[in-house]
């Protein structure tokens, strides 16, 4: 009864008031009358606009207040909410629970969108994530499309939407969360797919490059790697033309042609370079542009050309040191002879030969065997110490001319050999002969400079000029001789004086045999045959060698030594070719096809070989022999070919062998 009494008394007292323990945003309005609540709410409203209400974005927090965002307390709505709070009914139980419950109400707000808009417009939009376009990329050697990335940003509209959502709830949170808006990439994957397909099709066959007969293939994957593609319809295709030119040059580097400093000519007595050519390489500077043009037009083949490399020909004169005349020699001959053809031909072949520093140069290696196919003709040679004929005869005169030019140019000699028979048209003891393959004439260049051989010829002479850098003077400083059995050895001394005043001497050597066909022991190179008694050894083919045995011709009976009966010119050769006339002279020779006569053996011929002289006991006698030789038919000496017939000899101290003409 007492509880009910208190309940009834309180109900009468709180009529028109809020229940106990009611708060609005921590402001106590419990048990207050409506006017009292309104007064408290109005006081709360005056400071409520300054409360912080930040905007939370992915890019950071934007500071703001409740009033700046257009919010204010709705006084009447808050008064009504306070009066309604806790009014669960009029039961004593509800009344009793109001003393122990808690009613903390969130303030009800109203929103002024116009005021909020002014503040929002002053906030700087924020880029959260930039959008990236779709792109073309090389993947497994082909163009493929990589999708783009969607962008994110916080705009004025995004902030306004977040504030509007908050206003719709009519109760303010601690912060307002602003969700960013997205925007698409500037280029989409769809936009690029057509470009990828186009470029892949245009490069599907790669690129084939032709240069000077050489072919190089560039595969599609490599060609695509060169390209810079701008999407479009059609897409724009470009490339780094300099880079592509370098790639092509690298792949075709072996097609390069080295430079040539040219060849030598002699003009007005001075060496000059003729036809120098720069090195050439792949490719012309527009190789990249040519490749791009081909790809743009759907062509997969291009032809490129080599290009000159500037300053790559070289300076032939400076590189070799061949600047001036350092040695010269001339020999003379009778025009019109066969040997002249050979001399002039070998001079023509040797003209322009260059001997590098340290090189040993060989006439035989450079010219080779003298043959008719090379323009040589038969002419005089020396064979086994005798004058004969062979193809290339006479070239030893060129060898002697070259030898003397090299002598005075200060060059050294490797293999060389003088004629075995001295020929008066050559310097005594200072000459050389050649045959193939030996003897050879070898020149050694021990100077610091290259050497140019420049032979020239006229109808009556051959001259060898040698060009290099003049750095010494050369003289023949002495010459001595000494006997070697019946041969004569000649030693010719040369002195070379250099720019620094130093000098050196050396010697060249020649050995001359005592007579044609005789070695240093005075013996013939070919021994006569060993004839039977009553026979004589004769030269039946007039080649200078006694090679056959024939019976001695009968001589008239009578006292004393046999004499040569006379014979008329028309008493022909039959008897003479079948027998050997006996001479009253020491030696004899006949014309071609006619046996030479054989001398009588003297008291000093006891050891003579059989058939080399006629012993009286072996001479047949016939008083009426009409074919016995007359005194006029017995020449006192053997016949020698004229020196102009280009003799060639062998070294009398070595094994006999044929030698080219002198």
C-alpha cells in the first residue's frame, strides 16, 4: 500500500516531465519539465556547432566541424525525444524501473545542404590511385594486351554524398567516412586488341636482309622487339632506326670489305699510290629506315648496300716508307734477239713487287717457272758450262741487273750465284744468274722500311729501280781475287754508311771457270767416251760435248806425221760422218753434222783416255783417200755461241745442272 501511495504521489508530481536518468549527448534532462528540457537543449545547441566532425578518406582525414558541414540541433525534436524517453506505460513496475535505467539519447540534428556545399567546395579533391591505361607488351615473342588499372579519387560529390547519408540518419557519428569514386583507364584492353593483332600479322614473317650476296634472317620476335607501337586505326609503328642499324651491322659484320691502300706506280721518278679504296661495311646509315619502310608496307625482305668507312683506305706511302729512289742499275743488250723477249717479260712480271721489312723475297717464288704460257721463248743458256738454248734464256741478265740495284740499295742477299763463265757485259764479280728452281736470287730486306722493285726496259736495255726511304749510302769499297784450282774466285766488298755515321761491310762472291765446259780442275763437265783402239771421240751433234766414238779416217801413206789431204766442198759428209779425220792441230771442230778431227797423241799423252787422241799405230793409211780433211778444214779452236745468246751456267763447284740465260 505504501509503494502504491508513493507511485501515485510521484505520478501526480511528474506529470508533464521527463523520466529520471534521461540524457541528450551527455546533457542530463531527466525529470525536467518541457520548458526546462527546451532550455537545456538550447544551451547544448549553442556549442554543438563547434564540435569536431572529421571526414575520413582513403587518402587521409579532412578536419571539419558540425556547423561547417551544415548540421545543427533540432530543439523541438530533441525536447520531444527527451519527454518520450522511458515512457513505457503507467504501471508501477515501469515507474520503479525508471529510477534505475539509463536513457542517453543521441542528439537529433537538422542539415542545411546549402551551408554544407559552401564548405565542401573549399576542400581539395584527392587522387587516391591513378588510373593506368591498358598497354601492349611482348609476351613469348608476340604482342599481347596487358589490362589497365582503374583509378580512385575523392571528389566534392563523394564528400557531399557521405554528408548527405549522415544527415539522413539525423544523428551524427564520431567521423564521417567518405568512399572514393573510381574512374576507368584512359585506354582499355578492348581498345588495344586490334592493334596487337595488326602488328603481329605485319611482322609474322620477320625480316630478311640481303647484302652483297649474304643473307641474314631476323625472326619475328626480334623484329617485334625493335618496334614502338602507338595504338590507332591503323596503329602508328616506329622504331629506333639508329639502334636497328647497329643490330643489322653487327649481324652482318663479316660482310665487311677491308680497305686497300692501293698499288704503286712511279710517276716522274717518284712512287705514288694508285686506286686506294676505303674499307666498306654494312650498312648504309639508312638501314633502319629501310627496315621500317618494309615493315610498314608489309614487305619482309630488304636489300642493303655496303658503305665506305671514312679515312680507312690508309696512306700507302706513309705506311710502307716507300718514298724515294734508293738503288738503280741498268744493263744493255742487242735489240731483236729472242733473249730480249725474256728479259723484258720477267721485268714486266716483277714490276711492283714489294718486299716488307724482315722479308726474304725470291725471284723464283714470285715469277715461277719460265714457260711459253707465261710469255717466255727459247734463247741462249749455259748448261754444264757450255752455251746452249732453252725456254727463258737470257733472264739471268735481269737477275744481274736486279742484283746490282739491290747491291747499291743496301739490301742483303739470301741465295744467289754468279755465272760460271764471265760475260763482259756484266760487272766483274758482281752479278747473278738464275734457273728454276735453283739457283735462285733472294733479296732480304733488313731495313725498317718496305722496298718497291720497279724494273723497266727499252729495246736495248733493262733498268731496275728500287724505292724505299734513303737512310744509307752504299759503295763498292774493294775487290780481290784468288785462284781456286783453275777457277778464279772474285770477292767484292760493299760498304754501307748510315745517317748516324756508323758503317758496315760485307762481301759478295763469284767463281769463274777456266774455260767453256771445264770445271775448276780443268776437266770437262762431261767425260769423253772410252773408245777402242783405232777410234776417236767426237761431237757429232755440235752441242759442245764429245759423246760418240767413230773409226779414224785413213790418211795417206808416207813418212812423218799424217797430214790432212784436201777435199773439195762437194766431197760430202758420208765418209766424214762414218770416220774421224786426224788433225795436225791440237784440237778441232766441224760444222753441224760433221765430226771434229782428232789430234795426234803426243809424248805427254801417255795417260790420255782411249779415243781422245790418235796414236800413229792406230791410224789407217790410204794413199788415195779422197775424204781426208784439208788444212783449211781444221779450225784451231772450238766454236762458241755469241755472248748475246744469253748464257746460263752452273756453279762449277756444285753438281752440274741447267741454268737460265745469262
